[in-house]
C-alpha cells in the first residue's frame, strides 16, 4: 500500500477514513479472525477476548465488532447492549477467577488512557491486595461548587437528552419534575454518533478521535 | 443504615437527569471537578444485582453524560468506571458508574501496570472464562436478538453474596 500523506488523509471521506482505520486495526483483525485471540465471548455485535497484558489475571476486553474509536460513536441500542454484556461478563469473571470484585473501565480519548484506536471496555477481576490500582481519589466539593457545576452542565444535559428525559426505557412512562409537555427526545439526542459527523458542533469529539488518524 | 446516595436522590441534590430507574448526579466525592455519577434509583450494592434493563439504561445515560462533559466542560477525554466491590475501590454501598472528565496533565491516575502471564496460565483462564461466559448468556439472556429490555428476576449466587457482605462493612 502506498504511503499516505497527511494531505491524502485530510481529503478522505469519513467512510474512506474508517476503512483505512479498520485496515490497520489489530482489534478489527481479531474480529475477522485474521489475528489469533483468546476469545471468551462472541455474538453478532460484540467480541470479548482476554487482554494479553492484563491488569490482573482474567482481564477481559469487550469490543464492538464495528470499528469505532470512542463510545459516543456507537449506536445507542448497542450502547445499551454493551452495558448488559459488561454486567454479564463481570459476573462470569467473578466466578471464573473467584474474584472479590471487578473494575469496569472505559477510556474515551488519549488523555483518558486510551491506547487502542478501537473502542474497548475493560473488565478487570479484583482481589483484596492486588496491585491493579485504578482507585479514584475522593475530594470534597463545596455545596456552592456543586451547584455551579450543576448549573453549568444542565443546559448541555437538556440538549443531549432532549427536553424530556427517559432516554431508553420504553415500558416506563415517567413524569419528570419539570415540563411534562412532550415526550419525544430531539433527534439529536437519539443519535449522538451521527450528529457529530456532518455538523461542526462536536468539535471536541473530533479532537478526541483525531490522534487515531495520525 | 441510610445510604448517602439514596438520600441524595430523595432530596434531589445535584441531580442532572433522572428516569424512573436511573439517576445522574454530581459526585459527592469527586476525583476532579466535573465528576458525575449514574446510579440505579433503587438501592443496589453492586452492578450484578441491577436488572439488565436498568444496567443498559445506565450505560446509555452514562454515554450521553460523557457527551455532556465533552460539550459542557470542553474536556479532552472521559473515563467511565464502575468500581464493583471493595477490592475495586468501591467506597459507597450503592453501585455507581463514574464519569470523569479528563484533560492533559490532570491529577487523575487510573492506569494500571500491565502484567505478563505465561501461555499455560492464559489458556487455563481462557477455558474457565469461556465456560462461565457461555453459561451466563443462556441463563440471563434467553433472547439475545430482541432489542427490547428484558424483565428478569435477580438471583444472587454465592459469590455475589460474599460481595454484598463485604460491602455492608462499608461505614
């Protein structure tokens, strides 16, 4: 394959870019069976393998078969399924490893510790005294700072979730505290993966995935 | 025993969004500013106790909150972490998905030191894990093709009871 210049990459359509990423992606090759992996679970949308450099024995990588870089790019029905699968695999890991807990871990973006261009969800079996780390520090937040943060985030919450709440549970009519007027979330909120491509709104997400094309 | 998260839900302190089953909150003990939580409304100690449909919804809400943090705080990345059980660093007896905004040179350190196991060890683990994973799918998800969330009765295994017991020790 000829060397691609930065200019070439810049001129690529999103489809071409994705095809290129896929071609170079180790995890896509695992999905296709071109690279051997210790597969522990597979269905039509997801594959789970053992991490060859585990944080602890039994460390599982759960990935969508489709090449995406960060979770916001995954279609929402699959996000939901990812949640359910991570619970089930966490249960499996608890039993298989006789573990006393698990850490479920996702990194979206380089600065969050993402190392692969293919989105991965980590399930790490935990035992007392293991040296895996991944401990979240706990600091205090003043009431006024918490209030400020809440005020800051709420407009974005309303935009991303639509004016009404209840994103996914079809069988649960729900009356929210405010404006119970309409029940359809905005189309934007329905498909976060699609809205970022055409519009320039999601610049941050573009930046997050930018390193993957380098 | 009163649960702080349950109280926060009840008093509507720092609530960002709520559905019938899931609530998103400003984290009461944040790792960094902007740290938020997605919790089941109903009190469950660990993720394994939460019904599938609710776990699915938690992930969906958590993912959208990730987008909220990207847009609202302009962060460069996010972590989503569920510490499940005391050895995983779970500090409250109410299971939570943590969403943490990340920026270059921030103070958060959640990375681990990778280990290397030999082939034999890996093969043994693979075998056990495959076995458990295959059982799991059948028991808990009889109709994997259906998109609709399943209603199910939760049954706790011995391992989970162990987890619960240890969580009850959390003050």
